[in-house]
C-alpha cells in the first residue's frame, strides 16, 4: 500500500512502521505498562453510538468554530507530540504547515526537534506552545518569555507528568539505550537515515537546545528530561506560569472532575481531558469516559477539550456530543507525518474534514457548533 491509498489512521500507522527505525515507531506507537489504557481510549470511543437521522435538510454543512479567540475550520488541533522532528525531516515544520493550510492550530511540543522560531518563519504563523513544569524555573521562565516574544498566545500546560510513565516498549527497542542499538535499526531504514538522520539535523532539540549545548545523542536528551520533571508541582505553581505568561493557559492532563475545578480555580482558561494517550499511568479510565463528568464540573465556565484515540470525523462528533468543544490529535497526525511528511498530513486532514461533514449530515446536524448530547444514541 502506498501513501495515496491510505484511507484510515491504521493505514498511516502501517506505513509509519515500514519507514521508521523500530525505536522511533515504538516511541510514538507505544504506551505505559501493558498499554491497557491506550487500547481503552480507542475501544471506548468506538462504543459511543450516534443517532442517525433522516429527512433533515443537510445540504449545507458548517464545520467551523471559534476557540480561544481563533477561528478554526474544524474543532481540531494538532496536539503536541515530542520528537516529531524525528518522524520526518523537520517534522514539526511540515505538520504546522499542513495545519495552517487547512485552517486549524498546531501546538508545538517543548520537547520537539524544531524551535518555535523556525516553525513561525517557515509557516508564517505562530503555533500554540506546550510546556511542562520544569524544575529549573529560570530556564522555564526563559522558555515562556521566548515563546511569547515569538508570537505564541496559547499555552498548553501539561500537568500529568510529575514523573515519566514506564514504557516497556521503549526499553525493549533501545530508545533509552545505547547508540549502537539504535544504529543497527537505522541501518535497516536507509531512506530515513539519509532524509531525517543526516539532512534533518535531528539532534538540535528545539526549544530546550540552550540547556543541552553539548548534546550528541538521545541519551543526553533523556538525561536532561529525567532531571527536570518536577514531582513537587502543585496547583499553586500555576501562579508562576501566570506571572510569566500573559496569554491563554490551558491545563492538559485532567481526568477527574475535582481536578478540573481546581484547574479553573488556579486561573486556567480551559482544560484538556487527557490520559496522555495512555503513556503515563496504565489502568486509568479512557479520556472519552472521563469527559462527561469533567464537562459537567466545568459547566461552561471555560472550554473543555479532549484527546486520546481521536482518529476520525466520527470520533470528533462522538467527543463533541460527549461534552468537548474541540479535539486534539496526537498519534493520528504523527503516523501520517511519518508515512508521508506534509503530504501525508494534508491527505489525512482533507479526509478527516470530509468524514466530519459526512457524519454531521447523517446525524442531521448542519452546524458543528450545534452538536450536543442529542446526537448520542443512549439507552
């Protein structure tokens, strides 16, 4: 199967597996523990039933919406994915270009390969920015200042990583191991080795490069990261973020209604229901099953977004009908990027919007902003 024949996320995933060295494919594809929660994200979404309606005028369908002061062609954000610049040459730039062309936001991970300034220069548009609480507060302050000066106005502040999840696949495949194990896998992917490994300058480490001036391999990256995740962080630390970020703050990584209330009380402008794609604590509930309670707790006081297994236009409608205002995509666009660069994401997003329009039409909904629990088939 070639890129042009890819029709689903599963198709892009299969192409990504063929094109990436194993340690990179397992990094993006894997999850924590036995990967139960990652599978649950997809299984629970698939179990959400929609009502099919007939004899309703759906000749004109609108998928556009507004979010945090921006107009979106559809309620979708390309969410932050670490090391995406290793999936294709300067991958974050290619992904941001695809998002810009279709009229949706791209959020740059602070653990990406491309710096925010490069993404803005190449796309003409400042992306959203994602950040964790970093133990080195001075460096974190500098990151926030730099992102703001570069034009970012929406900050996704990830709160579910006081420590990194235990991911068995990363250990087995050698992501955190020696360069020799990785080199053997790279040798089996000569196209990737040339296009990304050599031409893509993959070890510049983007936004955190100032903290890693002598970095030579992924081991340096993981070492810095392990030292800088901050297990002491509490809601009071949002005050630090607010002092250094005058824009929108969206708290990412909420599964509990009480935590959603706490996020808003701490000054957040929105929350993202997320279990980090199942990459943190295995055995927790799926994002879609946590979403209704969080939406009820927020009660319209701020936008509620969701990620975790969103692969299709049908999934987007399922999520919106369950209480979200927009969806973040992660693995879905990462697979498409690895499969075919910007062309792969362009094709995926075009098909995604087409499927979204189709789903709205078949549920009798003419405007994405009118999606509600009325579209759910619940007995």
